[in-house]
C-alpha cells in the first residue's frame, strides 16, 4: 500500500508521522514544493524580529530526520502538478532537475494549505509574504541591505500583519501599517479594536486605515487615498486563500467558501483522496455552515485524524471549528473565539452582548493588569456565541476557558459556576470568567437590563436620564455628555434628584452601575445599566466618531 | 424581614451584598467575631512577605463602606454565641462592651468558616496561624522584634504552609518546614511532589519530613524524632477544620466529614437556616460523597446562591466541587484538580494514569518552561478523575482548562480536540492539554500500552527487557538500571538485539517511547511504554527510595 501526501508542513506531516506509527509496512511519500518541511510557520515573524535568533530553530525536522525516525520518503522542491483520481496517480515535477514523473498511490492526502491572497502589487518596491523560510530569508536580505531604521510597509492588519509590524519594529524598522478596513484586526468588534490604534501609534507604528496600496515607485508605495509612503520593503499580509488549484483541476469538489470540500472525515468528493489543513473547508461551530479557519492546531489535529482513517481506525469526526486565536502585540495580548457582534448582526442572529473590564488577578496583589472582555450570547439558549479579550496577562487563559465551555456546550450563565484555580497571583476568587457569567445570568434571569454603548444616543434622544454613579473625581476626569453625577454611595439619599421617566445608569466598567440599577429598580424606576460602563462607551466613541472630541469634557 | 448573617468574610459578605441587590427593603445584619470584614484572606501571607506592601490593601471593605453602599448593618467584634432555631433568635456578645443581647431573625446564614486545626502546641515559642489580619500583625511584630535572619518554623506543608514559608523567606527569615507527611503538598501524588523537595532546599528552606512538633523551650521547638529546631516563631498551618461548634450546639446536623450538613441549596437541617463556606460540606465531583473543600471561590459563589434562595429567586443548586487549586512557590506553580492517584487507590477506584512533560509554549520560541503533568482517567467511562501540574508559566491555564473539561463532563480523549488559542509565545499547535488527550485516546483505543514507574520493578522481575530509545548521550547522562540503549532512529535496523519476551521501552518523557512502542508492536513484540519516561521514573525514585542512589549511574 502506498500513501502519497502533498504538502509537508503542519497537516501533511501530522498525517505522515501518525500513519507511520499506525502502519509500519506502508510506503509513505511526502511531496513538498518548498525547500523545507515541518518548519515552524507560526515562528517566522519572530525570526524577522530577532526574537528567535537561530534560523535553524525554525526547522523542526528534515527529510533525513524523518527518514530515520519514521521511514518517510520526503521529497522537497517537488511540485505535484496534476492528480488523476481515476488512475490514482500524481504527476510530480522535480523543480531542481526540471523533470516530471508519474507516481501511483493507493491513498492520497492533499495538504497544500493556503496561499497569500493577491494583494495590490507594490511594483517597484520589493514585496514579500511571510509564509515560508524563503520569505523570511528574503525579507532579512532586504533589511540587511537597507540603511538604519529602514522604512517598511505592512499591507494588512490581521494577525500576520500585526505580528509582522511588531517584529519589523523590533528589527529597527519604521513601519507603516496599511489596511483597507476602518480598524485593525477585523475579527474583533470596533470598540474592542479601537484601543489598539493609539497603542500601535505609541509603539511608533504609522497606521493608515481605509487605505489600499495601488502602485509603487522606487523607494515608495502609492495609496488609493493619494498618499505615498516611503518604503524599502512591503510585507504582504492581506490574508490567505485556499491553495486549491491542484484539487480543482483534478475535479475535486470545491465548497462555497472556496476551500476544498470535505466531509467530517476529511474525505474529498473522490474516493481514496483526503484533503486537510488550511486549504480545506471546516464546519463552523456557531453557524454550522462551511467556513475557512486557518489555524495550525486544526491542521495538525485533522492531519492526524486522516491518518487514523487511512489506517482503518475508527475515524474521529472533525468537531466544528471555533477559530480560537491569540495574538501578542508589543506586550499586549488579544484573543478571540467564535463570532463577533458584527458577524452576528450581518447574519441576522439574535444575540446578547456583555462587556466587562476585569483585572488579570486579585487587585490587592501587585501587578494586576486590566483587560477588556466581550461575550456574545444567544438569548434563547444562553449558549456562548463568541468572546473577545484585549489586555495583557491572563488573556490567553480566559479565552481558552471560554473556548472549552463553548466546545462543551456550557451556557453563558454556567461560566459563573466554573471552579477555576485561584491564588492572588493567578486570578480572583470570582475569576473574570465567573464574573462575566454572573452578568450573563443576571441578564438571562431579568435581574438586570442593559443598554449598549451604540444604543445610548437613541435612548437619550428618547428622553432617558443618564446617571453617572461614579465618584465626583471620576466624573470630573471625563464623563458622557448629558450625564448627571449621583455617586452610588449617595443614591439612596439622592435618587429623588433623578428626573421622571426611563433611567440609564453607568459607572466606570459596569459593576457599580449594576448595584445602582438594582437599587433604583426596587425603588420603582425603569432602569438600564450601560454595559461595560464609561470605558466601553469611550472605546466605542473612539471606534466610530473621531470628530466627537468635544463630547468629552476633561 | 430580617436576615442575620454570622461571619463577614467571603461567603457571608457575598450573601449579604447579593441579598441587598435583590431586596432593598430587608434588614440585613452581619456579625463578625474578628475586627475586620471582607478582608483579603488569601493575601495575608503576601503581606508577611512584603509583596503586598500596604496593610490597608488587605481590607477590601469596612463596616462604614458596606453601610454606605449596601445599607448593611455590619458589627465587627460581635460573637454569636448561641442560636435558637425554634425562637429564631441569636445571642450576640459584643466583645468590647462585654454585653450580650438576643436578636431575632427571619432568615439566618451561618458562614463561620473554618478554624486552624489544633496543631501540636509549641509552648514557649510564639505560635500563630495566618487566618486573620490580627494573625499577620502578630507575626510581623515577632519578626520585627527578632534580629536579622530570624529562625522560624512552619508546621504543615500544605498550601498555606508553603505560602508561609515562601513569604517568611522573602521577609529575611530562615525557615524550617515541619510536616508529619513523607512529602510536601499531600494532595499531590508522591512522584509529582518529589521534585519540590530539592527545589525548596535550593531556596534555603530546611524541610523536615515525617516530623511533628511535640513541645518547645524558649527559642526552640522539639520534634518527635528527637530533633530540635531553633525558632523565634512558629506558624501553625497544619490544616483547618469546620468551625461548627455554634451550629452543632444549635442542634443542626453535622455530616460525616465534620462539616455542617446542607443540601444543594445550602439549607441546613433546620428551616430558615442556611450555612455556607468553609464550615460546610460540599458534594465531591468525582466520588459524589460529602467532602470538605475550603476554597474562596466556592465560598463566594455559594454565598451568592444562598442570597438568591432567601430572596425567592429560582435557586441554582450547588455543583459538585472539583477542588481546583493553584500555588505559587518561589516562582514555580503547582496546581491540581479532582482526585489524586493515592486517593483513587485508597478508594479502590479503577483508574488510568498518564504523565507528560510538555513545554509551556512552542520550544522554538524562547522562554519555554517545562512542566510535569499527570492525568487520572476512569478507564470505563474515559472521564477525567483528576490532574496535577508542576511547572512555571502556563500551569494555571492548563489546570483551568482541565477543570472546565471535568465540570462539563468531557472525556480525557476529548482533551485532544479542544481548540485552544495558539501563538508561539502562549502555547503549541498541539497544546499540552491536547497532547495528554492524545495519550489518553491511544490508551483508550489500545493503540498503546503503558507501564507506570512503580510497576517497573515487578515487570523487570518477571523478565521483561527494558529498552532505552534515547540517544547514547542521554543514556550516558543517567539511565535506569538494567536498560539497554537502542536509539529510536536505529530501532528498525537493530531491533533484533532485543531479547525474546516482553519488552518495555522508554525515552526521556514518553513521546519517543510511544513511537518505539508502535514500531515494535507492529514488528510482533509485546511492548509497553514507560509512562512519563525517564523523568517520571526519576521523580518516582526520588519519592520512594532515597537510599537507592546507586541505582543511577552517572
């Protein structure tokens, strides 16, 4: 029996090594178009930045080491140019020799991954992606040839784009980030991404929102807004798309997302042909529909599952993909899972939104860092639809906890019941995840009612009174236009000062507002608490209305 | 309506504030025997160590702040000395005034917590616990009066004992840790705790295992093994027991563990009387039986639930307790959840054991730290029974992920499918939790068979061959007696050198051993892989056989 695997990085190599562990007698051949297999693709930007100092650290395995340990026949710089599913053959081009040969297979695994989406060409300025070791070599060559503090442009403000920016800055470059979007990190909602903009600028990054590279002259790129940016290098990070050409030419079915269509066992439309990794459609956890989720963890896991299937083990069906992701950015951490509010709105799905601003650990213990959390909840089922967290320490932990809760089908209210490890250096007796669960429970049970930052103008326009229950000092340092200040601890005495009609209360982050809302509700008021408090309102304002500076008195 | 709450720290104060948010009209009185309410009890050791510099940081609320915000009547230094459940009254002693009064209640909440178990009296040496702000004041007074580098003894090597040791050392003391046990941290299994012993000694701590304080003379304590230890101070941390005297005297039912018996809604055996917090029995997640689990998170959560019940909300039944816990120790992190192997063995429960030694994040990214993980699995259901992790970065994250999986009823194999956030600073494409899930799955499916470190002598005695598949350099640096070295990458060529009969393979941590076991199994051998590899074997040897030094050749 002979298995051919096309692509020798995450998914392909996981399939190959697992298959060998299951079947010692099978011929296993891996064809990889590039010069390296099994390299650390998620580490590439950090070698540019000098964080990973040794280039060799990126090369986890070689054809030789894989032959010795797993008896794999690994051919680098071998490009599979055609598949004949009827004859069960592949046509392989030896790139260096310039020759082609036809090889048979009993089982075929396509793990060609994704390729950089065609960005706007930068023409006269060297332009590279950060997808391979070769890419990194070329980027470092350009930087080595440039003078000190070379000017570089990164096109695209997603995960790879922001990792590229951070590492180019670490390498001494002056970076300009160009993105078509109105924000960085489009998987985040606007008010969650907004604080990252001044943060990037503090770190010396020139951010150009709503801009696209349309051309280049030697030493500078041209933007569609008429601007130009001096640059010795463009790093293209506008996104990736499934590398499906080979599969498509072989007549394999392609799904609605443009990824190779597979079933839960990663079988393509053709017998004896599996496909796996970034080139393949996954099923989305929230919506159930096909989706492109290009994560290394899924690629590894599904590659391994394909090997089980080929070897005749009971195949484990791929679980729907959550798309859990995390990004380090100049010491901050950004993470998300599931769907954003934007996506839920676009899809017309009912949802409940919760913003909190907890500390990474007990505030009485030094070093606690503030984070912004957002939870999206299905109001009918109370199931978790998504989460976003921006902060520092402990962000990765909380997104993982929520991802497990989502995968296990726990409700948002059940987050309050999770028994998470507590000591004051690590968390709080009521962990941030517990607390957001309590808010969810209060909303689900009707104990409290919330208004979102973007709903505030309409609510105030309809005549609601806005009561800021923070201290006078907090109020003086910046307040929402139209708010009256009635500190929480005086509210029992002074609530008579609130005008008749609907009331919106708010504090800094939402917690004192909740206590105020409960008090006023019991006193007969119709009250809503501004979700996430002043801090979320401020982030929302930054996200949407850059000209509203007069709105905040200082 | 009048609610009386006895005890004003975690559980009692959570009940009081939640109840006020739900019911503005109710009289709520809190009696606290000590001088402070709502203080940061988990932070007390860190004020001793000077990590939390301001004593005021420990005092989260005062009677005045609670009156202003929540209209609570909080009486500190008021000791409830009797409850009359028939008359619905409590007898309260005003400690400072020396007077007693009888107060009525409609609903009563007992949150008296736990008290230090009676340790062996140290007599002539000042002895304090670390349970209250007063305790901390007294400890700091003793240390202030002592000379530089005072000698101190900590009795008890549980969480509080180890936190006390760390902080006394931070304060400049020379600490001796005295414990009856054969190891520190008895919730851990022996081989998981063993590496902490040299680690503590490296940090200057004198550890006396298997010893008990039996008396004292001025300036030194006497141990039952005939030893003496110079000491100006003894910190008593031998454990706590439910402070149930008041409840017992009132005729309330006490459970088999010695905690106040309550139902899932925390109702005691008497109507209108709830009990909550460290003084109360919980239901154990793994065994389902009553258990004492003294965790701040549970106390807070259950206090809140009691308020819901009193206020007439749909009460949420307390979930069984996992006992998730974490400890920081001289920069290391120790965490566990559920049951240990020792407890499973004692209970006669079938279980499967898995040890791994993963890195905190991708090893190609600098700064990865090694951790030791142990997972206990029910072989029939594949459910997770417990986990233990010892390491540095990322230990708290992994125990939380496993705790959520346990609470949600995920199987051990399902850990492999969790979609955890990955970037190379934060984890691995196959996270340590995923990896231990894969091992569980391989064992559950019979893809691999394991032998535990403590089963090795019997297996070798029965004639099994022991094959060390590490490199010759690793073998030369230390090997298991009787092992022959056949490096994994030469095993296909050289397996003929293995003698007939059963084979046990091992590597450093278990992963190469797994590959070797799969290879040899397919070549017809009957093979088991030494679980956790050389590293777990070494830890087990340290745990059990301190005289076997000749067993390791260097």
